[in-house]
C-alpha cells in the first residue's frame, strides 16, 4: 500500500508533534527540590504543650522565611503558611503551635524555605 504525498506529510507532522510533546513532558517535569539553605537554621523550643519554631541566621544578614505546616489537634499562632522577614535580626521566632486537646493524639510536621 502506497501513501500519497499528503498522507506522508501528515504522518511526518504527527511524528514531529508527538516527539515534541514527549520531549516537553520530559523537560517540563517537576524540578528537583531545592537544597536546604545552610544560612538559616530552624529549631524547636518546647514549653509544655507548646512548640515555638525559632530561626537563626548563620551566614547572612537578611532572610525571608516561609513556613508550611501539617497539624493534627494543634493550633498555630499565625495563619499558615506564615512568612517572616528577619529585619536585621539573627535570631527570631517564626510561629508557635499548641496542642488543642491534650487528651487526644496530636501531630505536626513543618517545612520551611
């Protein structure tokens, strides 16, 4: 079976478009996660059923930090996600979380960038 010239062009065009789509999917996939910033350390300060996240700038004078959290039976002191600017400080609080019902299980997980 012989293809007409028009059919060959349509097949060629389809192959080029399909190849471009697959290439875009390969190139446009999700980017790898950013490496943790070594200029900022975040640590937890615990007081009873409260946990305060504290930021310490180790090798910079200015930073803006955004904290996202997953909370179960806990409440945050600020609306999440929370973004805090260092404003020249080298040590400062980001957010405080507290257990809502101490008789129930609680859980928290946070990430910052």
